């Protein structure tokens, strides 16, 4: 994982009668709270492309797909504390 500092990524799935939640957690560099509101926008990045490659499209595309399926995506993170991405989708 590019931002995971070489550590394992944890993936968990849970469900209720109406919703499914996908939780992806890494133990990497984390994301500053001031940046979290914009990382799901097209071409936005949380860190410089000098240190981490990429175009800033992955989270935007993910949000577009999740939203098209009636779901939501959000992040919980702090610098140096890793990041948890939560995707909630309807179960229909």
C-alpha cells in the first residue's frame, strides 16, 4: 500500500438487513483533518506527488462509484495514526 508504510492493510465487511459496510484500515502516514474534506475531489491529494506518486483520481473515482450505487464514503484519520476508509452501501 502506497501510504501504508509497508504494514498490512486490514479489510472488514459487516452487514445489517439494509446496509453493508466495508472498512479498510492502514497503519501508515495518516491524513491531516484539514485535508480530509477535499481528498475525494478530482485531482486532489493529501500529500505531495514528489513523495507519493499518483494522479489524485482514485478516491474521486471511488466516491463517484459509491455515490452512484446509493452509498457513502468517508475517512477517519490523523497524521501518523493511519487511516480508515468506510464505505456504506444499500443492501438491495
